[in-house]
């Protein structure tokens, strides 16, 4: 287990701020109050550190398999209209990430990034259906070697105030590479071809880069 690079800057700044705070408390109120403050600070820092954990995982690449892009729980499996890129009916599969999940996002398929767009928006609860079109989000379209295209959408939630993406247009997408990181949890939507064979169920827990979401026909 290591720390993801998306957390380096925040963790350094938070560590410095907490050290300064505890030094000030020690100077003003002495060792007894400072001891209590140090304990609370340590717990808080460890909780934040937990958000940026980077587990080692063995990932098996498969051209026909769609892997989960994130740890979390399946909250949506339905046919819906995708209005941003495809402008047609797609199978939507959504994964909700809580504050205890690993917050790394992996590419669900192998291919080439054909489209990327960042959208400003709200920070409503990510489990709400409207979050897919109203919250701050990014949209990433990947074209597989077979010609199939999928759209992966990173969505910020009530606590997630920053989405990090590593998906430049024309760049290579691989299931063993990170597509991005949503700080402090949120949601990831996948928009898949209608004939995709879905291999998960509502309420099922997923493990990013490990759980099979479905397979292409």
C-alpha cells in the first residue's frame, strides 16, 4: 500500500498546518492541552491519508471485458439516453464511491481516448440521478480496438471538491492505468452499448480494475 500522487500536495500542506497548530497550542496552553490536540490531529490526518491510499493490484488485460473503474457499489443499471456524446440509447452502469473506498479511477477498457470534456457544476449528493448531468464532472470516451466506444463519467459529490483526470484526447487507455482520481469520493458512470452483457447486479460491491462489469458481444 502506497500513497497516490494526487494527495502529495494536500497531505504536505495539511501536515504543516497541523504541526503549526499544535506548536501554537503548546506555546499558549501547555503540554496537557497540546497532548489532546496532537491526538485529535493525528486521527484527522490518518483519515485524510486513508483517502489517498494506492493498493497494489494484479490486473489482467482483456480486450472483450469491461472492468470496474472504481471501488464502490452499483447504484444504477438501466437503459438511458446519453445526450452529450452518443446522442442515443445506452446502458448506464453507475458506481457510488463512499468516503471509505479507494478513490482511484482506472480505465475500464483498453483503447484510445477520443473525447474528453470537463463540466463545471454543483456538488449535490452523488447517489442522486441528477448528479450525472448537474454536478461537476468529466466525460471520457474510449474507443476500443474492436471499434466499440464507451463513455466514462467522473462525478463530484457533496464532499468531493476536485476531480483529477489523466485522459488526454489521443492518449492510450489501458485497464492497468489510472484514468483519474476523485478526491474524497463520489460516483463513476459508464455508458455502454445496448448489447453489452452485464455481469453485475444492483447493490453489488465493486473493486476497481478487478470486478467485471460486463463483456462486449
